[in-house]
C-alpha cells in the first residue's frame, strides 16, 4: 500500500512528462496543460496524505524499491525516505508546483511547444520529488542533477535564441561545478561511514563514530557546501541565476525562486548532523551567505529588468538562508525557505502577469501606472513585496526577523551585513513596485491600448500565493513555533533554542521594521515624490555603473576562466596535437630518410654491386677465420 | 710423377683462366675457357673421378661452351669492341682480386692441416656403379628436382629468347 | 691415380681452387661484357667443384661427387636461362654491356 | 554448447555475407549478427546456471599453444557488448550506400569475430592472433570506405595501422619472454608465474605500450581523431564502441594480473597520465570544428577515466571500469550514429554548418539530447553508474585523483552542451532535415533504452562481472 502510494507520488509527474512529450501534440494545448497540472496535483494529494500521517505518527516512512549501485564496501539502494523534512518540502514543492502549473496553462497558451513545456515542468517535479524523498545521498544526487537538467531545458526553452541557450548552458555547467563538489563530498562520506544512507549516517554520528575523521569530514562538508552553493546560487557560483531568467516566467517562479534553488538548503538541513560536527565549515557558510546576500542586494538596487531585480533578490534571500544554516539555525532557514517560496513565487508570477499584459516588455523604465488596470496583480504583488521587505505581520517578517535575531546573538558583524541587505531589499522591492504600478504608463501607445488584467487562471495562483504570503508566518510564530516542533526529529542535536520574547527580541524586531521602513521611505521619496525614472543604460555612471554591471563578475569569470580554457583548447588543438602527431610521423620520416639514403646504394651499377658483394664476402671470411 | 702432372695441369688451369678473363676477344676467351675446363677434367682424372671427368667435358666443354660460342657469334661479338673501363675500377678490381686471393689463401693456410694424411681403404666409392646407386637411392628426390630444374630452364630459355610476336606485329 | 693425394695432400687442391675462385672474382669485377662475366662465374663454379671432388676423394665418400653433379645441372640451367636473357637484352638494347643495364636503379 | 558457437557463427556469417552477393549482404550480415547475439545469450544463460561454456583444444605442440576460450563473467560481458552492438551497428548502416557491400559487411562481421575472439581467448598466443586479426578488417574498412580525400585518409589509416601494430609487437615480445619462462601461453600459468621485479617491470611496460596505443592514452592518441574522422561511421563505431575496449579489457585480463607488482609500483604514474588524458581530451574537444573529431576527443577523455579506474587495482576501480566500458560503448556508438544521421541529411560534419535542427526534427533532437546527457553521465543513465564507481575508486586512492578526474563532469558538460547547442539549437536551419527513418529510430531507441534501463537497474551486469573481477583482484594482490 505504502509502496504503491509512494510510486504514485513519484511517478505521477513522470507519467505526465512521458504523455506530454510523446502525445502532447496530438492531445492539443489545453489537454496537455491540464494533464500536466493534474499529474502534479495527484502528487500533491498523495503528499498531503503522507504529511498528515507522519505529522500524527511522527514515524518516518521508508520504502525499498530496488538495488542500485554496488561498491566494494557498501551498496546503494533505491530507497525512499519520507520523514518530516522531506514531506514538508514536498508539500510546498508540489503545492506551489500545482499553482504554477495552473498559471502556466494560461501563460504559455500561445507557445507552439506548450506540451513540451508541461512535459519539462512535470519532469522537473519528478526530479524534485526524487531529490527530496531519496533516502541516501546518491538518490538525492539523481534528483539534484535531474533538476539541473530540467533547469537547463527550461531556461533554453526558446531554443532559437542562442543567448538563451548560452544562459542555459551556463546554468548547467555552473551547477556541475557544484555537483563535482557534491560528488566528492559523497565519496568522503561513503568512505568514512561505509554508507550513504541518511539514517545510517545519522546513527553513526550520534554513536560518535565520526569523531576519528573530523578533518576528512570537514573537507566533505565543505565539498557539499560547494555543491549547495552551485545549486542555490551562492558566491562564487551565483552568476547563472540572474541569467536563468531567460526562461519563461513560470519557470523562474518555480525553479529559480521557489524550489530548485532551495535544494542546497534542503541538503544541508538533511545532513545537519554532519555540519554540526564541523564548525569551521559552518562559519564559512555563514560568511558566504551573508556576503552573498549583501552583494546580490546591492546589485538589485539598480537593475531595471523586472525579472533581474527579482533574481538578485532571490540570490540575496538565499544568502540569508545560508547565513541561518551557517549559524546552525536549520529550522529557521527552512522557515525562510517556505515563506520565501510563497512570496517569491507570488512576485515572479505577478511580474509574469505584468509582462504578459505588456507583451513581453521586461524593462521597468517602460512600465508604470499599472495599478489601475491590473488590480489583482497589483494587490497580490503589494502583499508579497511587503512580505519580502519584512513588514509585519506578513510572512517574510517572521522568518527574516528570526534570522537576524540569530545573527545578532551569534555574530554582530554578520547581523549588520544582513540588516543592511534587508534594508536594501526593502528599497529595491519598493522601487520595483513604484516603477511598475505607480505614476504614469511609460510604454508605447499600442501597449497602453492593450493593457488588461490577466485571466483567472493567472490570477487564481496569485491570490492563493498572496494569501500564503500574508499568513505564512503562522507556521513559526515567535515563542510558539509549530515548525520547530515538527522538524525536531530530523535534527541530531536539539533545535536552536527558541528565543524568548525578551526586550532584545522586541528591540531587534523594531530595528528590522524601522530599517525596512527606511528603505521603503527612500524608495518613496525617490520614485514617487521626485518621480524619478532610472536613466538609460548609456547614461549610468560611477559606482552605479559597476553595480548595474554586477561588479563585472561575469566579465571577470570570462576573462579569468573561460577565455584561458578556450585559449588552451585552441593551443592544444593547433599546436600540441600537431606537435604530437609530428612526433609520431617523425619516426616514419626518419625511417623514410634512412631508406632514401639507402636507396642511393641501389644505383643500378652491377659492377658496384659486385664490389660490394666481394667485400662483404671477404669480410665474412676474414671474420670467420681471423677474428673468431 | 703425379705431382709433376698436377703442377702442369694446375699451371694450365690458372693460366688459361687468366687468359680467359683478360683477352679482348670473346671468342679467344671462350677457347681459353675450354682449355681450362679440359685441364680441370684432368684434375678429376688425377683424383680418380673418371665418370665426373667425362661428364664435365660433356657438359662444360661440350654443351655450355658451345652455347656460349653460339651466343657470341649470334651477337656478333667476335671483335674487341668493349669500351674501356675507367682506370679506377680496374685498380679496384685488381685490389679486390688480391684481397680475395689473400684472404682465401690466408684463411686456408691458417686452418689446421689435416693430421692424418690420405689413407686409401681400397673400398670402391667412385665407380659409375656406386655413384649411380648413391644418386638414385640416397639422392633420389634432389635428382628428380634437378631434372625438373633442367626442364624448366629449357622451357624458360626458349620462352625468353623467343621473339615477341605481338611486338613485331 | 688417386695416390696423388698421398703425394701432394689435399691442401694443394684447396690453394688451387682458391686461386681459381679469385680469378673468377677478378674477371667478374674487371670485365663488363656479360658473356665474359658468365665465363668468370663458370670458373668460380668449377673452382668449387674441384674442391668438392678433392674432398670426396679424400673422405672416400661419393656424396661430394653427387653434389658436383647437381652443381653442374644448376650451372647448365643457369647458363641456358642466362644466355637466353642476354640474347633478349641484346635484342632490345643492342649491347650486352652491363654498364648500360641500370633499369633496376632504386 | 560451448562458446565457440559464437565465433563460428560470426565467421560463417562473414563468409556467407561475402558469398551472398551485394544485394543481400546487409541483411545476411544482420541475420548472423543477431544469431551471434542469440548464441551469446544462450551462453549467458548457461553461465548463470553454472555450466562452463569454455573450450580448449591443442592447437600446436611446438610451440605449446592451446586453442582455449575461457568464459567468465568479465569475458562474457565484453562478448555481449560486442554481440549486442553488432546488430545495431549493422542496422545503423542501412541508410548508407556502400560500394561493394558484400565485402564491407563481410569485413564487419570478421572484425566482430576477431574482437570476440580477443575477449574470449585464454591462451596468450591465440589472444595475440585475434588481437592482430581485428586490425586487418578495420584497416580495410577505414581505407576503402572512408571519407574525404583519399590521400589524407590513407595517411591517417596507415599511421593508425603501423602505430597500433608497432605497439602490439612489444606485447608479442613480452609473450615470447613469458613463454620462455612458463613453457606455455596459458593464462592461468602466466598468472602463477614468479617474475623478478625487473622482469615484471619490462613486461608491464611492453604490455602498456600495446594497450596505451590501443586505448589510447595520451600521448599515444594521435591516430585516434583523424582515423575516427576519416573512417566510415560503421568503422568509427567499431573502433570506438568495441575495439578501444579490447585494450582496456586486456589491461584487466592480461597486464595487471601478469605483472601485478610492477602495476602497483607504476599505478600512480599511469593514473596520473590517464587523468591528464581526461582533462586534455576534454579541453581539446572544446574547440573542435568537426563533429566526429569532437566525439573522438570526448572518447579520449572517457577512456582515460576508465583506464584510471583499471589501474587503481581495486574491485571498485575494475568494476567501474568495466561498467563504464559497456556504457561508453553504447553511448559513443549512439553519438557517432547521430553524427551520421546528420551527415546523411546535410552532407557535412562541420559543426558551424549545422544548427537549428531541433525545430525540424524534435524526435531526433530528444534522442540526441539523451545521448549527450548519458555521455556527460547524468545520474539515471548507465554512464553515471560506471563513472561514479570509477571516481569513487579513484577517491579511495587519492582525493586529488577524484577531483581532477571529476573535472570530466564539468568539462564534459561544457563541450557536449556547447556542441549540442551549435548543432541542434538556434534559428531553424534553411536546409530541410528529414525525420529519422525506422531503422535509425530502432537503433537510437535500443541504445537509449539500454542506457536508461541499466542506469537504474545495473544489478544484473554488476553481478555478472563481480566474481571474475574479484578473482583477478585476488591474483593481483597475491
């Protein structure tokens, strides 16, 4: 029974994928859209059943499917583990997934390859489920790479545009850099524990078997963190995520904001017992997270592409989550993942709605004044923006506040960085809101003529996500956290001590809210009061230009890594290959040259041959008789 | 007695051999060679190999030399028309001759002389009868091969020297 | 008459045939007329034959003489074919001077 | 039924193909290749039941040579790889028009015969003969049915022939020396031979030269790319799919157990060399203009990793190497076939002349994509199973090996996706691209199906090869 349900959970999206890929064209657009959506909803329903069951029994469910890879010291089986963490993750993956599928039915309706789009989305959900429910690192790795593949396919969905294809390729390769780290981490863990199974490792850690190999485990967790940084777009592997906005907007919402990019956080949370053993790596994670959050937020301040702003905001928020992870506050990171999934999905879908209304326009300088026309979009967008800015009582406030609070207690410097990033977030999010929805419309007359509110299939997910963004904070209210209790069993150590609502806590909350309000106020004075519109690309100067060009990180990577590799490839192809080839031919040439010399002896002069013969004979006789 | 005979024959052999290679006229060479062959046949007789001596005269002096003479006459070579070789090659040839001669002789001189001198058991080993038996018993197969070889040589010679009809046509 | 070996020993025959052989070599190197070269080859062959017969008598073994037979057969065949080749060369080139025959030059 | 039936079927198949005439040749060849596949499946069944399907008979008294074929899991896996790929390779050529097809297909089957013989032979002399025998058909296939300018092709093919042949001669010398010591060429006897360290060193080196050229490892690889490019695609498939594996298989079967101490001494050097090949091959592949050449360099990179796995001398390393050999055999055949499918339509192998194919034939694009992904060892494909195992074994040797070898994950994705982007994606190509035909589809689907199925369920293959690998390891570590 359980096996059947698990298979249903896992395979429903896969069947959806197969049907859409092979029969999608025959089915027609609507049918393929609804079919794809249905597949995810089935998974969602099954997940809910399991979720309720596990919430009650508190017993994780494990299912053995089949044997997979056998190694000398241990073997890896294809097992499924449904525990509190994976079910929680599945809930919002399939839940938000369903909403975004619904949204896409309308959004992608005009695309000729809509059935493929749904096929890929289903495949993504399938791999995401695999990632989450795998009972060992290697199955997680299947999902891990699988979602990377889907990300590649969906970023490059409009494959006729080579720039999009470049973005897709970049995403895949950057992810693979992380994957190598992940793989090495897996090797070390397998080597140390002789198992890749989460439960087994956890038991071994609790039993203290790991203490002999702490240095090695430090390397392992560092490698795993590199993997997580690749997937979750942390410094130095974050540059793919903004480029990934080349994909259709629902993809950005689902993969590049709500679910896939949080896989790194999932993995670290899964292996929290290992990371707890290696505090140095935790420090690294915290610092990287904080710096990423600040850098990405600062870039987000000046971007004019609506999706790029959201992308940098995602990177920044992910940085905050890693900060929490690094500080050992896994449940807070998970909390922020969930709230972030709600409001960021809402923001992306809202921006998609705007882009849809403007027929593909993404530049905020060409928007404005949409508040009156697109009421639902605006309202949900406003809620999500308030949530991400950390205004109570919306969801983002609670999760972000907890992160800040932990940071404040652990390390003041990190707290300052995170707080600045939060203020910046408030600023650029409201900048986005003001530029898009307020003042006059700045696009062409024709666009203005066509402005309309999106259809119900688009607004429905917006409303649901808007509501969730508003009330999601209830999952983990300060002082009485349902989430902490729920997640307790998956942590090796006792969960991060809940903060009492003392004076410091209230003061910190106050500071956070005031900070957010300062950011909002700055945006208000700049874009509403003064009515400024960001200048055109060519006129951007000074530090803003550096920011606008993302600190030239892409260019640096290009110059320092990609170009030299290309140069090396070219050099190897043109010189080393020919050189080696010439060495081989050299043997042949030497032989040929020798024989050319030998050929001269063969001059056709019989007399000469006879002389040679006679001298040869004499020397043989001489040797035989006189030298031997 | 035999010793004197040997030295006379030996001097004829060597002298005519020299004359063969030195005379300008090929016909003269051929005739000197015939004399040389006869003297070799004489050596065979001295060694009591009568049958071989006769065969030698028949094959060499008879068949081979006649063939050569015919060829010379066929080609109309009976005049001294050989172009001069360069002096260098002549010197080289002489040096080579001396070298071969010295090396061979020196080699032979250096070998240990046969300790036991010749002892004749009196057994008959080289009469025609014995030879025939050896040839057709022990050396049966090579004998047959030799005959095949001669046949092939004959056919080959005919084929080679035949005028190419197609070419003429 | 085989007492000859008692009187002069087999070595003398060796020297004789060695000298004869050298003369053959000399002729081959000296002359360029193909027919004379053939004759030189015959001289060399005979030098060897002579030695074979001498040893045959010395060892009282007929095998040596049998070899001489075969050698003669080969010589006859060789001369027949060789002369035929010479004739056809002469027909094509108009001379049998070996210096003109350099078709096999590498 | 013993295993000679497979050899006999292939040999008779070659003859029958030759005598069946040009019209029937391809079908007769296909029939016999399928028959050989059936026979090897029967052998597999017998093997699983524990029946020994080996064969042994005295071939020569002096030297002491036996015609002996040994069937263990390892040899059987390689034989199955060959007999599975043969029908696919033959089927893949159905869209081509060769001159003299009877000669062509007869040579192809003969090649299969020689390769199967190489995998099965357990007598050094017999093995050597099969080893060299396989060189002859591929020489003619590449020379007579190849691409491009005849002169260039000749140069490349003769270089290939002489190069590999020269390498093999060192192996022959090693075998002769071993015969002097052992008095026979039997594998088991050679395994048990007590050689001094110096002897082992030289024998190891002689074997290494033969295998390094065949596999090929850098810097002995210069024949590879040009021959792959010049040979007809069937020849390229035979070379890359199976013949390379002869070298790797021989490392496991002959080189390591015969000279284990030298292997232990030199393993780090050779693993280093192999891994350098992985990185170098990947980097050179990046900037290739010719599709087949690019695939050739990718093959260089992959076999480098396999070789590195072999020389770890661990169960994991050897097992991963064998798994990866099989996986690579399939995927590279599929990729070369994809190149051929494009060539049939566009008559070009230059990547810059392609692009925009996906729009015209989404089916082919999907299949090609899956092959590309399998080639970069995406989890879920069979290649991942092999690559993971190999990398893990490298890790147990030294973490640096795993990291450096693991760059294939990154660089492989780099050049393969770059290739895919320029070949398949972009604005729709002006030239029409006819959809894949039935035979083309069958071959592609069969390969993809194999890779995906065993990617998720590699257990049967793992169980097949593991006992013999453990046996070899026990010989090595005696």
